[in-house]
């Protein structure tokens, strides 16, 4: 008896048995999907210039979208912030990625296959460089 015949039988004869108990799908809840993720969105805090190395290492892997909080370095040393952003921008350009500022304290860097929408008002890195 096929599956379609069983469904027809349930609706025509009022049977309650649709599928045998062997027809089920087991879901492995212990399986970690994070290991198979192809793209990782990762937050970073830019506290000083040395934090740039961790960001660049992740970007060079090629599958990281970096969300960088620049508030602490911006309030402490704007010259260091400009150096850090310039170094991150060089790496973004080298990997074919994009870099954009959102708001006053967030910079996003993407790999080459991710496009950043820049149609609406955003704080660009060029604005930071002019300060």
C-alpha cells in the first residue's frame, strides 16, 4: 500500500492510522551547526591599535563579517583610530571587501562576496579620516 493510498483511505474510511511508526525522521539535537557555517558575523571591540591584528586575521580567513565597535579608541585617541581604520581598510581592499561606518561608533567590514548598502545616510570612514 503506497503513501497516497493510505491518505485516501484515511479520508474515505475514517481510519486513524496514516503512517507506520517506522516512517519518521530523527533529528540530532546535539549537532553543532556553527561548525558548518560558511559565513561568520563577528563583533570586535577596538580598544587600542593592537586589537587590529585579531580583526585582520579574521578578515583574511575570507568568511568573516566584522562588526567593529570603535567608541573606546575614538574617545581616547583619534590619531590611533585613524591608523587602525587605515590598516583595516588596506586589508579590506586587498581581499576585495568593503568597509563602511554606521552611526558614530560602528564600522562594518565584509568579504568580497558581501555588498554593503550605502544608499541612505551613513557615517563613512572618509568622515573619520577628515577629523
